[in-house]
C-alpha cells in the first residue's frame, strides 16, 4: 500500500504532476523542465529527487546533462498518467506545457540559462 500512497502523494503537487506528464512525452533534462515551469532550479531538483527516491522516475547522465525519464517498471504510474492525460487533455496549462516541450531542446535551454545567469 505504501508504494501506491507515495504515487498519490507525488501526484498531489501540480508541478510534480506537470513534470510527470512532460516526461510521458519524452525524457527531459532539468533545463527543459525549467523552461516550462519557470520555478527555481532548486525546487525542480527537490521535486525530481523526491520522485526518483520513490521510483517514479529514473535519471541517466548523457554528456553534460542528466536526463530524467519515467520509471520503466511502474505500470500503475503509467496507467494513472494515461487516465490523467485523457482527463486533462483540454487543460490550458497542460496544453501550453506540451507546446513548449515540443519546441524546446536541451541546447536552447542551456544557452538561455547561461545568458540569464550572466545578466
């Protein structure tokens, strides 16, 4: 039961739900998630750490990026996300997230973050 409760706790936060739905689209690095959520990087990292610790997501180092993806072995999470995706298909925030992700690359995000930090 604890595993199921952890999933529902993770889904109870809007930003974590948005991250999971984005990761359902494709694997992402932190800077791509930042591009969509526009919240503090430390907050994104905290969300990712929590979801990784309970097995909802996995990470993998690719060059200079750490790439996050949905955990492969969590069929319950995948079923829940399918259902939520259908229920939220007309939600403006989710639609905007999808548009941003579809036009975003790691390289573009990294350049934007670098420029922002130099200002």
